[in-house]
């Protein structure tokens, strides 16, 4: 019994020291400024006790099946602040914040919204502690418990156990090794000491900015951006890696990786083709109420870029940002382009889908048309584009020349977290310039 009392004493003492530090060093009117460590509890944790004299103390370390990430509270003045989500080199600024007071519980409350993805984090706040949940409004009862502590700048653990290997470089990867049809991927890692960053490229997109740690022969990576919650764990087994991947609370699979300089993914321009003797055509109404028809005079003498996308999809968002920036950086080319994004949404009500698309377009500063094309389903996308054979990914980019001939169908998108992003930008610019001639 005395072991339990000692454990409780140590935890209480540490908490008192933390609260004292927080009160003395910070003056703020609402939530504590600075770095926080947030955690999504993919599974509720319980400590197995083998006998009454054994107790496990987890202090400043992570628990299995918990997805950690960091964020920073930044004040604009005494009252206004924003939240910045941190994933490796990526910073996601969140300005849509509701702050209030639950008088029945005598606690401050806060909703942090991800308007592009229609999700939010709801928390109660007591000093340097948040407790609540992450809610995805477009899924039925999709909630994951969440908590956060102020002043903790590590992601998984502050431990610095000597790594068994340096994982920097490319790794041939198979996801779903427990299935009959594993998916090919390439892990791109950069390791500095215990710190690990990188991503996985697949034939239909990438896993965006991952950040984590290597401790001994074990390593972990995570990403949270308001749309996806990714957690990877793995073990170093000689020249190979073995681990588990979790996406939110609904999906988990096994994976393995190894060094192989000859391992390649299929070319993104070869995965989806055009059916024989069929032409692309469509008729939609924009959320603003304007008729959009192809072929029509609106598209004559233009290079056409049609994207199959969804506002719920971070890879699609990366592609939308790329196209928006391209138009800004090439104003002389913009007049020759007609871009339309076909958004396949999770909303069951088209009115809600169109309202969200308008808000998404405004927040993102997107200068081209986005139309609601149907529900978030690849079969629905194929129905909208019956001339295209096998639309297999969100996003998919279809490029037509001025004579309405399909010149490129690009499946997926290697975004800014990957080594292929710079090369894609150059290839895209070169193709567009050649079609302008």
C-alpha cells in the first residue's frame, strides 16, 4: 500500500509545482499562451495491475494508442488569440474560436473550429489543462476524447534514448500486410538525433507532415490537421521496419518497410485513362447559382483543368492551394486557363454542401469555380465523368488543351510534405506553357 501512497504523493507534488510555475510566470485573461501538448485518446487507457503491490507510473511519457500533437496559443492582444497546430514543418493557423463560460460547472470552455473540414475541438479549461473531445460533424457520432497540457513542448516523450539506427532516407513500404492486397508506399524520413519527420507517398496521395521520435529500436510518428488523425508506430528490425498504422478510431493496419533503391510507385499519369470515343461533358450549377456547362463558349480557347476533389480531403486542399498559388504567380497565364473543381461531399443535404463549399472557397481564397458534384464516393465521381476510366483517388486532375483533348490525367497529389512536390510544380508549368502555344 505504501507504494501507492508514494506514487500519489509524487504525482501530486509534480502537479503542484506545475501549477505554481504556471500561476507565477503567466498573466493571461483566457487560455494560457505558448506551447501545449494535445492528445487524442484513440482508446481509453487503463493500467493493468498484476498484484496489489505493483503500480505503474507514467510521467512525461506517452501511452500506446494515444495520438499526440503540439499546438501554440498566440495572443493578438489582451483578449484575442489564435491557435497554431504544429506538424513538423507545417503550421496550421486557426482563427475560428469560440470562448465562453460554463456557469453550471464554473469552468471556461472553448471550441476550436477547422471550418474547411467541418470538425472542431471542444474543451473545458482549468488553468493549464484542457479536457474535451474532437468532433467530426460530417460523420455519424464521430468523437474522440482529447486532453492537453500547457508548457509541454515535446510530442511523444522527452526521453532521449540512443536510437538503434538512423532512419533518414527512402523506405520501400507495404501497408496492409495482414491482407491479401497490401498497398505500396514509399516512406521519406529525416532523422536528427531522436527527432523524426517525414511522410509516406502512395499511388493516390501522401500522408502529409508527420512528426515523431526514435527511442532505442522503437519509433512513433503522428499528424493531426483537423481532417485526419494519423498515428504510426514501428520497430527497427535489423534492415527492416515493422509497425502499425492507425487512422482515427476507425481504421488500423500493419505495415512493413525496407531499403530498396529500385522500389518505385506507378506513374501518377498512368493510373487513370480515357475511354475510347468518349468526350468529357457536364452541366452543373455553381453554389452562387450560375450555370456551368462544358463544352460551351465559356471554355473556348482555354486550357481546361478539372479536379475531382472534396473539402474533407487534405491532399485535395494541397492541390487547391497549389492551383491558387500558380494563378497568382503566373498572371500572364491565368487568362488562358479555365479551372473547375468538382467537389464530392460528405453532406447528405445538397444545400448544406453548397453552403460549405462557398465558405471553404472564401476562406481559402480560391479564385476559380467549385461545384457540388455529389457524395464523397469514387463511384459517384466516375458517373460524373463517364469518359474517364477508373477514377481511383481524391484528388484527380484532368487537363484538356484548347481543342478539348485530354492531355493528362493525374491521380493523387504529392504535396509539400513530399520530395516530389517541387518536381511536380515544374512539370505542371512546363505542360501548361506547351499547351499555350
